[in-house]
């Protein structure tokens, strides 16, 4: 298992197939996928295994990054994901996260994603990263702004109004 980075409370690492029960657990509560557009996509252990294998492990191979496991150091428990996705719909890299609701509201999403941004600045060839957040999701809007992201634009995606945020990781000099 490859550790990406650590924070005082968290280990950020690549997922493995052994994480499937945890992936199912943190996706199970209805409120977790309320604003994600993929509600009901992870309801069985097989779904979780397929997400790990066909999405995250495949993205590690193809791009060298993807969504990473968020592990609470205190209990060594996978409580969610954070990190980057090569988002083909916008032809750019997106930062995102998902945590089990037991871990909401205590700064872990911000802590995890700040660590990802610092990692990207040092180890990844990314100049800009976006976040897409449903405008009704005030918690995730707060996380995006705490990460230093600024409002970029807004668009409609089905029933959702989406705010896009951005952060410059590297400035290129000519």
C-alpha cells in the first residue's frame, strides 16, 4: 500500500481491494451521496470492489493519481476518500472528497484536501485544480474556500446548480 501523505490526524494512501468493506460503509448513508450525482452506485460489496478496481486503481495506473483513502490514524479506519480525479467532462483535474457522516464537521475534509494540495504542489505536474460543488452544499463550499479556492463559474447539471471553484498550484513564467 502506497502512502501519499500524512496529517496530524490522517494518513492519505492509495486504496487496495481490502478497503472494499470500508468503501461500502462510507458510501452507505444516504446523505453522503445527496449532492454527488452517483447516489445508489455503491450498495453492495461487489459495487465497492468494482469502484476500487475499475476506477481508482485504474486511474492510479493511467494518470499516477486518483481518489485516495482517508485513514483516521487514531483507529486505522478508512473513513472516506480525498484527492484528485482527471475529470474528462471538463478536461481538467478535480479535487474532491467523501467522508462518512460520523466524521463531518470536525475539519477532516479540509485537513485531508489541504494535504493533497500541498502534495500536488511538490510532486505533481498540475498548474490548476478545480472543485465542482452543488450550490446547496454549504459544507463543501466552505471546504473549497478553506482550501484557498476561488469561485470560477456556475452551470446547470440536471437538477443541480453547480459552482466551480479553482486554485492555481503553479504559476508558469515565460
